[in-house]
């Protein structure tokens, strides 16, 4: 949970009565394509997808992660890493008398983090993409994402052309039958989604070797406190960023135990600032207190 100082006083927990839904699945599996259908099924008012707050085919607040030029920058936007960004969306939600929200993300941890940063309750219902799409549909979506570099934003093309004309690629219209009053049969409804091609999808993911990242960790810890001895560094990477597990020895009398979160934040901030690499998580293990 983030400290209250990150938000204006009147934005602290204003959404306790909101029901939050989540749609999760790996990147490129078709979450944005199906978001509107989920919203209709559960009578959801708002959709949060890749940094945008969407309602009734309109972008109400935020800015799209898909306009970012690097993969890491896009992740930070999708996670509402910037204070001004999350404040803008939180204020819009507060003024809209929101009842139900759908958050899209690649994992439960991601949607929980987004909810926390927007001061929303944790999702009470989590839907997996595998529950609403066949394996064939998922594989087709992955091909479109990774081979063709195409992404979907669940709003009509007129919205995207106005806000993000430089990444607009195409529009998809979906005809669905909507149940009408008894005896009148079904009435057709048309939903439009926009296909975009972000700059970062053309450039590919920024990758750093484990050895190089380990050297950065050593350098940062040495700057933070020269008396800390590093025994082991384990680097893991996934779609969301890099995760570090660092085992250290500290000298007796060093009050590091009370400042462990400060060291974690120091590593995340400095590596991110100087390399553009997103450090998703830092776990520090104190193995020994030395004389």
C-alpha cells in the first residue's frame, strides 16, 4: 500500500463501495479485445486498460501506455507509476459515482497493484482470459501481437484518431445480437475497437544481461553503504520487468534492518533512472551480521 502523502486527502479510500472486477491474461492474449463484452455481461461502468480510464466508448482520463516509445516506459504507464497520472484518473472516478470497474492486467499482482495505486478495493472477481476465449483464439491474438505488432484499444477509432493519431492502424467492427423485449427477437448492436501499432512494438523489448544488471546492483549497494557485503545476486525477468533476490552480510552496529525498504527503493529508483530498466521487485536477505 502506498503512503497517504502520495494522494490528496480527499482521495484516500473514497471508493469503498465500488465492486472491482479483473480480467487477467498474458500480454497479447486478447484481453482488450474482449473487455467490452465482460463489461456488458457484468454491467460494469468503467474499464481501466493500459493507463486509460474508459466509459461508454470514450476515454475519460489517463494516457495510453501504447503511445510510449519504450517497453519499460509503457509498463510504468500501465501500472500508474506517475503520481499526476493516477491522481487524474482517481479524481475522475470520484466525480463519476462509479459502481463497477473492470481492470485489465497480466496477473493478479498487476491488477492488485493498479487497484492499490488508484485507491480502489482489491478485485472481488477475477476472470482469466482462458475462461472466455478458446486456445485457438488466444494463439491467434498472440500471433497478431508478437508477429504483426498490433494492439487493441477497446474504444472506437474516432477516439484514438483524436488522441493518438500517430499510432492508429485500423478499426474492427463487431456485430452482436442483443436480446430485446419478449416477442421482438434480437436487435443487432455494433461495437468498434481500434487497432494500434505502438512505437515500442516496432523496436522490441529492451533486454539487459544478468551480468550487467548484477554489476549495477553491486555499484548501487556500494554507493549506498560500503560496509555491506554482497554474497549472492539472483536475477529473474518476465513480461513485467526484472526481479532481484540479493543475499548480503552486514556489520554489527549497522542499522540496516530498519532501513531495508530504503535500500530496496534506492536500487529500484537508481537502476530505473540510469538504464530505463524496470525493476519490478527487490528481495533482500540478510544472511549474517558480522563483527
